[in-house]
C-alpha cells in the first residue's frame, strides 16, 4: 500500500469507524492498483510492440476524448488519456439492494461524495459475500459488473481494457458519461447524477456520430437506441406496477404471488418484443440472472430523471454550456425543492 493510500485509509477510519476499514481498504487498494498499471495513450501508440488493432482503438478513444471537451464542453483534463490493460468485463462490481417489497434502493453513505444507491467492490467475491449477507436479512440484491468508473475529477481516470473494443458509439458514450460526472455531481442524489450523465451521453453520441461517422453507423445506432428505449420502457413499467403493488394493503402471501406474476409478465412482454425485433437477442443475458426489485432499481437510477434533463437540453437549443447552467441551478436547490422541480420537468417532458 502506498503512503498516500495509507493516509487516506487512516482518514476514512476516523470518519466512518473501524467496521468500515475492510470496505474502504479494498476500495483504496483496488483503485491504486489500477492507477499503477496505466500508461499514457500517446506513448502506447508509438510502441512498435503494440498491435495495430489496439493502436487503432486507442487513437479512436483519443479523438472521442478530444470531442468531449471541444464539442460537449466537458472537462479538459488528463482523464481517459491513459490506458490500463484490464481483462474481463468489469473493473468494479456494484451492489444494489432493496426491500423485498420496495423498489427504492438502499442508501450507503460515504465521506466526500455523500450517500449513493450502490456499493462498489473491486472483488466479485467480496461483492457476492456482502450480497449474501443482505439476502439473509430478506433484501433483494443485485451485483452488476461496472466496466469503468469516475473518481469525479479527484484522479486522472484511465481508459480500461474492459471497454476499448466496444463498438464505436458505446465507447464514445462511456467517455461522455464518465466525464459528465466530473462536470456535475451532487452528494446524496444518485438518480440526479446518473440521469444527468445519461443525458449527456445520449445527446453527445448523437452529435458525435453526425459529425464524424458514416451513414451506416448512424443508422445502426438509431436502431440500437430504439431497441434500448423499448427494453428500458418494459423495465420501468414493471417497476411502476410493483411500486403500486407494494403500496397496497395485500397480505404478504398474496404480495409475494403478485410480485412473481409481475416478473413473469416482464419475461412474457420481453419475448414479444424480441419477436418484433426479428429475434434480436441482445438483452437475453439480462434475464439469465434472478429478477428482483434490485435489478429494476439499478435501471431506474439511470433513467428516472432522464426525460427532465432531455427537456432542459431541448430548451437550451442543444447548447451544452446553457444546459449545464440550468442543471447547476437545480443542483443548488435543497433536496426537497429539487425533487419538486424535477417532477415538474418530467411531467412537462411527458406532455410533449
């Protein structure tokens, strides 16, 4: 452990108590281990030992990174200008938990960043062990792979190998999303933060494709977005049904039965959607793991306020600087007032 990470660990111990030492210890050691392996992309692409395929992807990533600052007014710093050769599908695993009869995620609170609706682990085993403990308490849990993450500008975040071979618009979206967190992040409001970054990601990819990519790639992205929107709509509709169910006065036995019926309906509706897609199976993997409230809560965190932010961007005529100012104004409101204003915006967006 480096001197810096040791200092941070001691500091966090005083803030959070001894019971949290192991959690923060794995977070600090995992992060610094990742940071120690990074290399500047400009050096990698000049290395004759590096494959042409990797060089091409890294050069694309750098053009995307430049576009993020130049066109989307995102932070111009050293983040995503280095590369770390991570294998597999995740650098971190996110743990989300809800009550058995609740769609609202459990909140965990941290120094500096405030409370969030997830807990991050650099070890899948550690994440699953904590998930098992929460399940034993009767909670619904989900452990989701996270291919990249943002330190909110505290460090120069590297581009991990988990994403470098994604298709072009997914790679662009990842960079835009994580840099958006550096542009604006408020403590204790995961739904606000993720929906803001989600909106920047979606709008940014559309602009980037129009500016840099051929027609066939733009059309492929359009079809992908239509499918993604239809899939997310199914999930959010299921979440609303469950929310209504859990607010009812049904006895527990019937509640359990109706909960399962809601997830059975989700599977049935997805199969119908899949037929409309002529057999496209891109979301099949989502259904291979246990369906529960926590799985839906993970999606809702990213999507709940997205229509509100999209309306703000539309009102700004696509000018990102103006959009950011409007978002910062909302971020500065007290939590309760911010929720009211976001609800007003979402209702206005749905009426359009």
